[in-house]
C-alpha cells in the first residue's frame, strides 16, 4: 500500500519545494521531524492533526485543541485511521513524541 502524506493527499503544494511553498509558506507538518515515521509518514505527514499552524481547506489552524474537531471530520484523517487500523496512534500518544516549539 502506498501511504500518502497529507500534502500529497490534499495536493496543497506546501511541502518544501512545493508549488505553493513560496506563496503560502511551508506547512509545519512537513517540517515536524520529531514525528517522522508515525503511521509510515515523512515528518508530520501522517499525523498533521497534532501540528500547530497547519493551513487546511483554506483556513489557518493554530493549536491542537483549537482544531481537533475539524480534523476528526477530515477525509485525510479518516483515511489514515482506516489504513492503520489497530496500529493507529491516538493523538495523545503522538503528542508525547512531539518536541516543544
């Protein structure tokens, strides 16, 4: 199975070198090296819902607490949950791996 990172799935172009990176900035999820490998993703690419400052669906999101309800309804989040099944890591476990900014 080819596991996509959020920027590939959403085709946002905000990964380093992406088509929208200069205009919109590089997404914090694509730079979150402390989350590399979670759910088989590059950096925070398959755990973007715990990364502060992401910009999804044309809206900027701040903290995890302020955005998690939107993330739970996200088609990418639901895809990761389905693909990972029993290996899916809940947000509190992922946050333990996240370094403080």
